[in-house]
């Protein structure tokens, strides 16, 4: 039973990665490249401030123009690295989702889609309310503090969804109130953010990147849930 859950979950993660990778490359990757251009401009501007001669500044401009032309080999390598990272992440999420779905008697692709959507809410949407996805060139708060807040948000959101489920099934208003309070807790605590952010990346690009990253994550989770639900329907796991 355990081996089948693991095998089906890994297969679902692989297939979901195949589906989500083109979406990531089409929606998110162009915005990353644009943001990297602004990041290079900021680095060049910083170098100009400390430059002692006009020739050094001119050389910095020349270097910036050269850096904006990314070789095709680098783009290919980046695309492959993106595909690998997305697929590995999908496999990790699939193991968690497979453990949850295996606890239910009847699983099909529809229920898989539902749990995939819930996974998106827990792991992507709720944390994005406090720490939205940010492109390169945008300073961020301390990494460890952001990771701890992300873990807190994921745990509270998952617990809140479970509480709402219990409130609905048992018709208990207290469960619903407690679940809503739990979901709000990390946002009341507040995500770690910088007081001031100095960047050349336009606000429009940052908002477009956030929406594109969330859309790509939604595709990944829905594909993961639907595929895994279909696999568990086709190859059911006997629950004890």
C-alpha cells in the first residue's frame, strides 16, 4: 500500500511537472528576464557612483549592453533547470497530497482537483497574501524569517481548512470561528518585510510577476490533483 502511494504520487508529480513547465516558461520566465535587466541597470548605476573616471562609467554601460544578450545555450540550460526544479517540487508536493488522498475511500480526478485547489490555497495563495512572489532585483527581508512565517502560514491555513470542514460536517459555529481566527493569525502577526525597498523594477512588472507566478502554481496544483486523483481511481489503494 505504502509503496503504491509513493509510486503513484511520484508519477503524478512527474506528469504535473510536464504540464506546468511550459506555463512557467511562457508566463514567468520572460518577466524574470525583464527584471534581471533592471537588476543589471541598478548594479551598473551603483558601479558608476563609485567610479573614479568617466571611462569606467562608459565601460559599465558597455558591459550592461553585453549582459542583456543572453546566449542561447544559457537559455536552454535555464529552461532545463526550470523543468527539473518544477518537477522535483511537484513530486514533493505529490507525496504530501498522496498521503492525504489515501485516507479517503473513493478518489477520482474530480476530488483530486478539489484537493489540488486546496493545496494551492495552503501552499501558494495564503502565503502570497503576506509575501507575494517577487522577481529578481527586488530586495527582501531575512530569508530565515520569511521561511518561518511561510511555515506558520501554511500550518495555520491547513488547520483552518480542516476546522471549516469540521464546522460544515458537524454544524458547529465555534469550529468555523476558530478556523477563521487561525487562518488570520499569521497575517495579524505580519510577514517580515523591509521598511524601505530601493529597486528599479517597476511596480507593474512586480504585479505582473506575482500574478504569473500564482497562475503557474495554480496550474501545477490542479494538474497534480487531477492526475493523482485519476491514478488513484485507476489503481485504488486499499485503506486499513
